């Protein structure tokens, strides 16, 4: 069990936005937001290029967790808790975290850890069998405790070896991160600051701990080594670009507005703070927790300040849509789609508003928009749900059933997905594209965890 826990993630530390689309229900709870995801893409692109992973289509996924953490659990995604985004004060701090996780990916640490686990499991089984034999012999001779020791001692040694291997991976990821940051002309100071902050917080909990039973290098040693490496960089004192810092501040404000309690938002961003991030956070909090009219007025003031900001228009459309005014949401959402160059998550929000008007005249436009968005975001269950409703308005029951089946499948409801797909098959011509897609769902076997 401990060996499995070690392999669960390669974490950087010892330790929904209600957006337009949600991904597959099975797996970690993800948050989606176009503005935040675009910022994270801009952060990771040069790092991935330096690591030789630019063409691997590696994505950054946001986890619905308020603690500070990031990890990799497969070879194609870096997972970041929204708490890490909220708590990182500068772009450089979160970029350093992303560089560390990229170090794990570039080093192939996941596959290597799986190999180590497989080897350790075999060793543990052998040790256990040998120990059981010794236990039986000990019981016959009256030396029962010696048999128990014969089981526990080899397992402890194997675990120590496994943990030592992971500590080495963490050290290698730190070194790789600094290398990638240097290659992109960025400072490793933010990475060091983040590690030091959490090392300071973790000193009490690690005091007296056995350093050979830790999955990560001991905090003080790790931070000391990282500081020495980071300070040797010619970019140590390089500051983040002011425009990037502004985007980072706006992202943090958005995270706070959506994910934190209203009183927390107003404590972080008091009325006396007239900065754009503070106004952004308060507008979101007002729409989420307060008077809708006040919220719309605040959002309109944001739009007046930055009329070309697509995310302000998106926020207004979302507030109106969730406030039961889908027809009024259309104009700001159309503007957000235009300004964002057809961002698929915003397109889905527009499609949802079109469907929500109950106006059959909008059904064809909703279908066109939702299909275009789903072509680029094929795992968005909500998009398929809205598409099913739009097809239903048009009386196209075959496509409505198929879209509903796809939504159920993505939510992890395999039985409902198969039932709906089976019904869709009876409505499509045999061998047609719709029939084939429905047949695929019917014959897909559920993944066993």
C-alpha cells in the first residue's frame, strides 16, 4: 500500500470555475476557464520547447483543490491545484513549479517509477514468501518473533530503496527545472521562493523524521541545493514582464472571485482597492453571491475600462445566463467569442445561451456553434448535453440521442450511454456516420479501475 501511495504522483511539494465545459467525470475533479488556461499555456510553452516536449501536446489541467500542489500522473498533463494559482504571487513562482513538473516529464520519471514499483512488488512478494517460510519454521521451533522479523525487515529495506529512488527523481527534476528556466532566460528565484516558503512551513512536521523514509528530499537540504543552483544563474535577478504580472494578478483575482467565500474576496480586495484585479474579483463575487444588478453594473464598468477584453464580456454573458436571462446574454457572449478568436469553452457558453432562450429559430445556430466547439473540446460533457437539446428543438431525435449518449459516457454513466446509443442506432441508417458513432458507444467496455 505504501509503495502504491509513492507512485500516485510525483509532486513538487511535500505536501469549478463554473465554466462552459466539464471534462470526463472519472478522474480528478477539473476546473475549466479559457483565460486561466491560456495564461498557463503561455507559461509552459517556452519551458516545453526547452525540454524538447513542444510537439507532445502536453496540457496543464486545473484541479479543484485549494491547497498548493502540482503533479504529473500521466505523460501528457501537468496538474495544478487552483490553490497554487491563487497563492503564487508572481508568474515566476508558478512557472518554476511548472518547470519542475516538466522535469519529471522530460526525465521519463513516471515510466521509470512504474518499473521500480513492479520490481519492488516482486521483491516484496518473494520476501513475504521467504518470511512466511521462516515464520512457519520459527513457530515449530518456538521462535515466532524471528519469523515476523524475517517478513518485515526485507520489506522495510525495499521501501527505503524505493523512497530513495523517488528522492533522486525529485532532485533531478529540480536541476532540470533550473536548466529549462536558464534556457528560456527566466529566473529560478520564484521556484526557490516557493520551495523555501513551504520548507519553512514544514520544518516542524519533519523535525526528527527519518530522512530515509521520506519520499522527497529533506526540505532544508533540498532548498539549500536549489538556492545554490538558482543563484548561479545569470537571470537570478530578472523580473517578470509587467504585462505578464498584470495577467497573473487578474488570474488570481478571478480564482478568488469564483472559488472563495464572498467575505474572503472582500477581505483580499477591499473597496479601497481600485485596481483592475480588485474590481474584477469584486464583480465576480457580486455576481456569485450578491445583487445581480450591482454585479452587471460592475462588469459594465470593467468593459468600459477594457472594451477589447473578451473575458469581461464572457463574465457578463455568464452572469446574465445564470441569472435566468439567456436572451440578454447573447450579445456579450457573441462579443466574447469574437474577441477570443472562437475560444471553444466560450462558444459552448454561447451555445448554452442560444438553447436557453427556448427560441427554435436559434437551434440551427446553436448546433453549428456547439459542433465547432466540440471538435476542439471533444471531452466536454456539457457541450454534448446542450447539443442534444438543440437537436431536439429541430426534431432530429437520432442526433439528440447520440449527443445525449456522448454526454452520459463522458460523465462516466456507461449504462445510460449504452441505452441512449442503442436507441440512436435504431434511428440512423445502418452504416451511416451517426450509426457508427452510436455503435462505438454501445460496444465500448467500461474501464476497470
